[in-house]
C-alpha cells in the first residue's frame, strides 16, 4: 500500500492568502445548527484561487480555455519534486538546467514558501526565462508551493508563456515535509465549469 502524502493547504479563515488581503480570505458561516433543532450546516465563501488550486488559461488570457477543459489524466501520474529551497527571489533557466527535465514531466517546485504559513511578499517565483525553458522542453504540469507562479513581471509573462504552451499551472502546494524525488501525483480540482480556476485537493503517493 503506497504512503499518501497530503500536499494541500487547509481551507480556514486564518490561512495565508495572496498579499494577505483581507478580501481574499475565505469566510465560513454557520447557517443553521442543532440549537435550532436543525442539522448543522455551514456556508463557505471564497475566491477560486484560494489555497491549493489549478489555474485555467482564462485566468490570464482573454478568451482562454476554462477550467473544465483540463482533464484529470493531465493531473494524475508520475511527478517529480524539485528542491529549490536555496533559490532566492526567482527561479531561472540556469536554476532548472541541472535537473535534466524531460518532455511531459509533471514538476513540483519546493521553495522557501513551503517553510512558512505566512505570505511572503518576496516569495521565489518562476521568472519568464525559466518559463520559456520549460515551454521549449514541453513539460506537462508546473506546480508550486507559492500562492502564485510569478510576481513583479509585466504582462504576467510566466503565466502566459506556460498557458499558451499547454502547460498546466498549479499553485499553493504544501511541500515542507516532502523529500525531493519521484512520486505519483494526484490533483483533483472541484468539478466546476466556465471559470478561471478551481480549488483542489492534492496528494502524492510514495512507495
């Protein structure tokens, strides 16, 4: 029986969100309870880019494909965790070249973002040249432990480079206790349609 390693963020009101904006935080409200003689029920209100989530091209490309176009077989299968915890600021082509990345790989970036539960304004991101390098190779998935694959770049160059080359972006993983290496990846986004992202449960299977 393989070991299951949960790499998802927990959805709770105190969780880290993009730039710690209050408006980005999820809200959970009790709408009826046992004291009222009714079953206990809660209402969850949150942005679809909250926590662990899968981006669809529509997020950054006008008229881009929506979330239901990303099939589960793209999000389930062999994957590799890359240790990039030493990288500061941004991940470049030069940072990625030593890993001998292959076409079709599902890549998970373990960075310093996994080491804290607070949002870091200076989180390591995939710079445009790194994105172009991965697009040239033709990887299948790029997943990161930061809440964004990029920041501080004009025109969202990393997102658009990956998306326009049919590379799926997953953000908000938790990889603190995950050793670099090979695993089976399972990412299950909520079955939504017509929108720009979907929250997901993500886990690794280890032998």
